[in-house]
C-alpha cells in the first residue's frame, strides 16, 4: 500500500515490506526459466463464495465481497504489495497539525456510466456511509471525523421480555467536519489529532459512489457501477450462489491496470472440488486450499504456487451472551479453553507449517508487533493448567456437558480439520465434548453472529484493511465497532485505543495499542489461534500470480495465456 505523504507533521505508521517466499515459478516465466507469452484478453477464473451483502463498499466487511468490491472501485489511495499506501485519485493529502486535513481530488476521472468523480462524490459517499439510517457495516471507519457522533447516533429500547435493541436516531444528516471546498477540494476536521488517519483512506469504506447508489442502494448493490480496473459486463453478472463475472474496464487509467481480460469468481462451498478443478485447469487461481493439500500443493503445482507471511490472523470467538462463559466462572473457563489448544501441533500437523502460533491479537508483519504482551502466556499449551482452571470454574458454577460445545464455521474455507483438532483438545484435556457446527456459506455464520444467535463458539479470521495495529484491534474489539458482532464492551480497551490514535508518533501509538491488548488478555473475549503464511496456487492457464500484504490475491496483476 503505497502512500505519498505530503504532511509535514509526522511519519506514517509503517509496515515492514514483505519478501515473497516459496514462489516456485518466476513471474513472467513458463516455470522452466523460459519467457512465457501472455494474452491480455484472457478471462481468469478464481475461487470465492457468495458475498454476505449487496456490493456497496461501506457495507462489505467480509472477504468474498471485498475481493469483488476492490476490483470495481478506485479510492483516494491504494496499497501496494508491500503494504505501502500510494495516491490513486488523491492529488495530495496535507495537514499541518494531524487534525485538519486538505484533500485534493484528481480531475477528469469517471465512473463506468460516464458520471464524473469529484470531491463532492467523496463527500456524499462518506456521509452516506456514516449515516446510521443507511445501516452500513463499515460506518465506524468514519468515527474520527468531527460530527460522526451526530450522524451515527442510535437509540436503545428495551422490550417487555428484557431484550435491548438499538435503532438509528441520527441528529444530523452530514458530518460537520467534512466540508466540500470546491469541485476538487475536501477539508476534513477530525475530532482529535490522529497522525495515521490518512493511512486508512485506501480501505474500501472510503471508496466513491455514483449518485445511483445513494438513490437506491439495494438495487445498486446487485449491479454496481464503479470506477476501478474492472466492471460488470452487463446487469445480472452476479448469479447468486454461483458466480460473479467481471471484465476489464478499458477506460481505467489508474495504477492497477488489468493485465488480463477479466475475472470470473466461481463459488464453492468446499475447497476440495475447487482443488480438483485447479489441477484439471478448470479453475485458474485460489487462495483457499483443503487441509489435506497443504502437504502436497508444492508438488501438485510445481512452479505454480507461492506463499508468504501476511497480515491475517485467526481467532476463536466466545460470545459474551453464552451463560457458560459469563462471570468469574466464565473467565476461568475461557482461560482453560485457551490452555487446552495445542496451537503448535495444529500449525505443524494440520496446516503443514502454513500457520504460525499466535502470540497476541494482531499480526507479526505489522509495525509495533510484540510477542511479549503481558498475559499472553495463556496462549501456550498447558493441559494441566487447563484442567485446574476448569475445576476452579466448576466449583463456582457447574458446566452443563449434556450437549456438545458447538464451534460454528463455514465449510468452504478448509476449516473442518483444524476445528476437529481443537474440539479433540477440549474433549481430551477438559472432558468437554465439542464438535463443529457446519455451514455451507460464510455469510450464514456472519448472520448468526450479527443476530446474537450463536449456540456455542465460532471461528473468525481478520484480514487487514490497512497496515496498522489499530486496524486489528479497533474494528474488532472496540465498543460498537463494525466487526464487533458479539457486542463486547471494555471501557479500558476503548480508552487505550483512543489514546493510541491521538499519540504524537507511531511508537507512542503502538505502545497504547499493545496496552489495550493486555486488557484483552485479561478478558479473553476471543482466543488468538495463529497467523497465516498464505499459500496460493494457479493453473497452467496462468503465468504468474501474487498476493498483497494482507493475503488478497492481486487479480489485476495476473498474467494469463
């Protein structure tokens, strides 16, 4: 993610550049060292599954929808493969005090329907995304802008049965800190100075929307009109539960020009058949492999695979509304479950070294990462400690083991084997029966989480939106945040995260973010599991492929025969 910083205040929080490792075939070669010829009009096919929501950028916060949205749109910035931000539609972004920002938008760019992309486009799109009545899941990404509290306000009501629900109740329609100065200039006032605020502007929540999207978001989300390197070839290119087809946008003149003629995302509910299709060249590229292929993918796809550490982590979520894990007994049980997981063995045996045991809640490739967060000893495998903690919990409040502890998961992501290994750890080390609760689509699990209806635990994985410790903490664990689907609320975590955002430099900010992690280790709302060393494979139809800093395949950069 490249970013040309024009501010004179502070250097941006940086991310370490990643070197591509495990790449068997050289880019632009035929795998034997010879130069391969590419066809810029070839349409590639890629692994995916049904997106959860209509394709609006601010309402997409899961992987299957995000991979499409990021190809349809261009924002003020984008992130290069190493995670550095670079200007795209931004001519410049400047600040003298890290609180008042001036954004110059490039002139002359258009959506694929011919509508101009201007500074007003961004102002209208951001206000739409932030307004609580529009119910956009990524609205909290605008929380730093002055006036966000007014447009995002909600009202809580309690029903006769004691259930509390929140309904939108904004006291303003637009953010007071977001001002259109002229056709190409936006001024932004933040609620407080935030040195790394502009780093976020490459994330999809900040993409521009054409006027049609604001008039009828639901209809637009089925047939989105964008300004990125790809577009829908026609209405109805999203065939639900089957595929989404994109073609190259020949009018696009940005930094992500497509090297192929298009991308068709084919939906699978199981990575096994997809792997077979890859081997027979009926699917061109995938970033999801079945567990049993993690030991063989390099030999199955010689010269056609790559892997590198990325900004992705995995966590076992423990809903706070589950009575077994509430109060003092619940805290002890959460710790016991963590000690009962043999992360190192699972990473070695099930994942064949394509995962690394977690030591905290973010990712090692991020600036500020530390493997010495106080409290992280709970991530070590210690069955004796696990049994002792569980026994202490039993003295406070007995656990009902008449039904197995369910771990909800989508089956399309290669999760079955490791969840079974975790479940066996609970059974063997704690005497707690546990099993997977399978769902064909990831969206089904997200819907259960959103409705607070999980009967047990669930797995989740966080892929970085922009390269910052905060991005792995704020959106996931902060009160009311976009991905905090279980509605955790820890005032001390909120306070430390806010102090980190207001810090004067990256080092001070990261220190605050890591202090927030200390609180998370005390509370254990989720159990960090491992980090990804992400493998991808491709068919004989593809010459080269690569992932970015956060593991997302760079589809626009794929050369095909």
